[in-house]
C-alpha cells in the first residue's frame, strides 16, 4: 500500500541520512578539499558522457538551437545573419527577421559563451566549465555560511541532482545563469561579512 511504501522510504532515508551525517562529521577541512578536487574531474567526465550518450552532443530544444545558431552568427563575425532569399522556409520560434537581418530573440550573453567554445571547436566547453565552477562556488558559499559539513553535503547533493547534471550537459542558458547567480550570492555573502567593496 501507499502508506507502507512511504513508511519504508522514510525509515530508509532516515537510516541513510544518519550514517551519512556521521560520515560528514568525520571529514576535516583537508578531506573537504580532497572531496572537492576528486569530484570536479568526475563531474566533467559525467557531463561530457551525458552530452554525448544522451543528447548526441546536439541542441535538442528550440531554445538551445536558436542560441547555438546565434553563436554561429557571432562566429561568422556578424551580430545578425543575412536574410535568406526565401524567408518563409526559415521562420521558426524565437527567431526574429527584420530588415537588418536574422537573429535569435535571446540576450546574447550565453550565445557569446557558446561562440567562445566554437572558436576552439567545442561549443559546450565553456558551458561545462561554468557548470563545474558552479559546484565549487556552491561549496564555498555553503562553507562560508554554514560550515564544512553542509559544504560537503552540498557537493554530494549537487552532483547527485539529475536536474543539475542533465541541464549542465545541454546547451541551455540555465547553466551560465546558475553560475552567475551562485557567484553573486557568494560575493554578496562575502561583502556582507567583510564590507570590502571588491566583493561588490
């Protein structure tokens, strides 16, 4: 029954959670750094594996297609693409066609990051790098506010989050947004505790 399943799930999580908490309590600061340094290469490998094995290393949503297309436009050295001669065959969602050219409706920031990747022949390189950097920033933010135990737990939970992993292996602008928001929160916390203007 549903009640039995919920009860078993709750007891299992409570048992695992208690053992996991004891393990985290044993971790020192040096072990925390070891956990972080051993996790980052794993995240990098997992993200590329997901990108190739699950997404075929391609943009699959119209949002990601448009943003990669905009990156290709930047790679051609232009802010907009020239209008196609038969525009009706190219009209799609999130693309704008005006007298000056053809371009994506999204702000150009994430497309510019994809463009930097195109320059080295790997459009996802810097996006995945931002995802890995986000894990570091979340750890530092949690350590600054809540201590090393919570910081260590934040690494584990971030890496075990399917949403984080699948999103980070895609061309979505959510990756760069999460990195920037995490950076802002960490910088704000540092500024609030030290009042040093550099953190602003």
